[in-house]
C-alpha cells in the first residue's frame, strides 16, 4: 500500500493528540504488591470465565456502539422484516449448527492451560491479550500503513518501545530525536522465523552498503564533490577516504558508522536525501541481487563468500532464511555445542580465524537465548568480548540474539524501586520470590542477560513466553536506523522522529492490528518488569526446578529403569568428584523432593543457604528440561542397545502425547492423556559426536557412531502447578510419567 505523506502526517498527528489526551486521563497503575497474578489468566479450570465474558461483551458492545455513532443518520440494512424472514432464520439456524459442530471439534485440542500440559512452548494466553486481540480484531485494522490502522499502528510503536526497554536497550522517554544519537526501534512480526529472516536481510544489506556507496562515489558525476568523504576503519585511528579503501576494509567498517554513511554524506555535502537515494538504488545489493552485485563490485561471484554463524541448536529458520535471501543455506555455519548444549566458543573462534585468513565477510553471529528443545542459553557475554577482540584484527560482524523463546525472561531483571525486596535477610521467602524473581536465575544466566544491549538485533516472540495470541513475533534493533536498510520505500522523517507507519519495514505487507493490540493491552496490565511478566516467569522458573528435582529422582530402588537429564547437576558441570555429585543428588532427593509445599521448601532454603544455592543453579538455563530413560533387563542388567533405548523413549512419548490422535475418529472427545510431553533426538551432525557419545555413556549405552538418541522434553509455563488449591501437582504429574515408563519397559522385556 502506497503512503501518501500528507495524509499519513495528518493521521499520525490525530492519533498522537488522542493518546496524549488519553494518557492524561488514564488510571494509575496499581503498585506491584497490589497486582494479582490470578487476575491475569482465565485459569486452568476457567475460574475467571465471568470476568472474560464480561470483558469480551464490553469489547463487542463498544464496537457496535462505534458503528452506531458513525454517521448516525445513515440507513440500516438489516431490518426487522429481514430478521423475521424464513431465509434469515434458516441461515441463523445453519450458523448455529456449524458453530456447535466446530465447538465439538475444538474439544479435541490439547488442553494448554492444564497442569498436565508439560510439552511444547505454549500455555494459556493472558486475559488482556485475548480481550485486546478480540476488541481490535472487530475493527480489522491492517498495520501495513497508518491510513489503514491509525490506532493499532500507535499500539505497535508503543509495544516496540516496551520490548526494547525490557530487553535492555535505552529508549528516550519522549519522541524527541537527538541528532547523531542511537535510538532503538522494534516492530511486530508474525513470528520469530520472519524476525530472524529480517535480521539476516538487514545484516546482509549493511555488510555490502559501503561497497555500494564507494562505487557510486567513484562512478557518479553527481557525487564527485563527495569523493573526499572520509571514514574510520576498525583498526585505524585516523580517517581515510572511503573511495581509497579496498573491498575487505569496506566490508568491515563499524556497524554504526555504516548505518550513518548516507546521512553523513547528505549533511557534509548538502546532497538531497531523494537524490542520494535515487543514485544508490542503482548500486545497492537490494536492487541488483547477489550475483550482479558481486560481478560488478566484488571481483567475481566466488570472492568474499559471506558467512553466518549459529549454534547447531539454532532453529531451522536460519537455514531457510539464508536460502530465501539467495545466500544459500550453506552460508549458515553450524557451530558445535558443549555438553550443556551451549555454543562452543572454541569452535566459533576456529571459524572466525578462518574468515580472517581467507577474507570471508561475516554477516552475522547468532546467539540463541533459549534453544527450543534444551532451553540452553549461549554464552553471549563471551561472544560480545570476542567480537571486540576481532574488531581490533579488522573483522566486524552483526551480533544477533535469537530470543524468540527466551526474550521475555529479561523482564525478571527489570525491577522497579517499589518492587525490590527491602529485606536484609539472606534467606529465601515468599516476598523475595515475588519481588525479586531474578534470584531464581543462575549466575551464568544473569551474566548473559546483562549484555543484551550489546546485540545489534534481537528476535522475540510475545506469543511464546509472552503468553499472547498468535501471530505475535517481534524484532528489535539496537540502532533503529538499521531498519532503513530493509525498506523498499524511502523513509520519511516526521516531526519528533515519530514514524508514520511500521509497514514499510520488514518482510510482511498486510499484518493484523489485532496482534499489536493484544500485546499492547497485555503490557499495559502486566508490566514488562519484575512486577509483571518477570513475576509470572519467576514462578515458572521455580516450578521448572521443582519438576527437574522430581524427574531426576523419580526412579525408585526396584524400578526397572533409570532416568538421565540432559541438564547435569552443577557438580557434574564443574567436574567435581563422584562423592560431591552424589551429595548434591541426595540433597535434592532428601530435602527438596520430600517437601511438596512451596512454603516448607522456602523455609528449608532460608535455614540452609547451600541447598538454596544448589536449587538456584540446577536445572536448565530457562524452563525446559530434557531427559531420557533406559531400562534394565529382567536379570537387572542395564540395556546397552541404542535402538531399544530409543524405542522406550518414543513409546513413552507416544502414550503421553497426541501422536496417534485422529480428529475424525475422536470427534467431540476431550484428550484423556494424563500428562503431555514432546520429544526429539540428539544426532552427531547437529550436536557433534562427542556430545552424543557422552550422553550415551550416561545412559549406559554402547557407542555407535552415527546413532541418534531419543529424548523427552517438558516445558513448564504454568506458574501455579506447584501451588494449587490442593497443593503441589508436580509429584502427581511425575507419577504418571513414572508409571508410563514402567508400562513401556514391561512391553519391551
């Protein structure tokens, strides 16, 4: 949709005035101590159904009133006579029949909000997210342009600021843009895959932009006066002429300097923005494509082959995105992971050294903050330090965080003054858990989140750990001007730096304003800090650690199986002795598992700080735990056959999932599974043979190069499972898992 500059500015001015007035009369947010998490969700047993019904009804009534108020003298169409006609009545009856049919079909859906759902990365959606989505959906606004969505575009812009602040970027308090300052920017995408694609697209365009500008300066007479334009290289203090740099140096200018090349040219040499944009279009990789750009400016299509680095645990969208961009999926180099499923820094260094030696431009290094199967967080702080090291050697690259799953956990660190614990007691109590959820983060995890602001872009999915309706992904830029590199419409600067639209940036065209509205209302009700989302996710951290403790100790002395978690005990990670490892296991088994009450466990931690430290550090980096079972033969010997071990784990998954579900034959039936898990497999190509061999050793399996090892996955997004009206549900759920394993073992013997 084309943008009319004058109309766009009129729309945005009206919207800004409206929201400025609305903010003046907006109700004050309650203090965090007054916020009730119980009011933020429908509840596992629909306990807040009356609230949801009332709010949904208000949203529908408000929409209907708006239709009545607009041009009230216009005639109606659906008259009483039509409503009383046989055709109308027949249509309504058919509508009701089809609705009843669909509602019965929907009963077969996975009960996401149940305590029993410990499977994929989804749970219930927040009440404000649902109500906001419905309210805006009735208006069917398209956030492709402000003319089509004046209000929901504003919502998206505000949500972008909220996401940037939550992730650690510094966002100005007002809409005033200060020249030459770096301001972050974010927008809603349909999902994390599209956000990842956009980040790769922006990194590619950024990497080759200086080459395009240098060629334009050399070849265009209209730019002859700017041929003296000077820049600083990564490892030189003095500036040099841009046109004098060789290709390798042009490919490794500092990111922020590249982003501001065009504005600097305009300012220093008085070149009109439209004129410069028209010239650069003839040279940009965006317009020419990879092959033509390389043939013209890079020597040949085989020189300077671009590289992207991501851990082997990265989502498949990275390879897919590289293929879409014409880079080729082989451009994405998979970096091995260590025994904790985190990026192996030694392997990354080997690849970066290779790029330096062979002069291969690095577009992007991707750190996964919360892998989707192991909940592993890559060593971001080490990657940040490594980038500074390679900058001194003349190698620059964009640093991207794939935080589609883990981004919202940053809210646990965003405390408010009136929400921080004021107790001087080092013990762990309910108030401290409520007000300081970051206490549940391991020391390692906290270090990674503390350097989020060093990343150039971050993918985040509100529809994952933000508990919001699909589709709602997001991409945040540290330097908001980077978005101009992926715009097919020349960006227009409006007063105060306020964008007239979000639709000209990114991959998508039409996009639902309802998605932005759902996220907006949820963020207004549930703050993106320790008092809101941090509080929800802090409880999930607590519950995930409780589930981990229960799972790893579930096998009784006479049970015919063993359970091995992928997430090793802290003592194992530290390489401690077998005795110390056993002491930690006994601490978990005797002191944590035997106290089903959260309050009892917190009192134990208050009196036993060493146990609390173990609880804090154990489990996964976030709230997904992964584990596998192996069985004992009738003679008591542990099975050593990988195939039989895999069969056992797959059978457990099959019984605790909808793997065999058939919607047609189970029409109208609620799934009767007592627990839901999901599964995957470790293979040498993805994880590396050492990782697979090590996990196989822990399971007691014989080594077979090339073997895959199946494992199970449990995601704990339910903040209430350990504190229901009847107490802790985790032991009951894990007992289902235990009995299922025993049943499957008996079928294998």
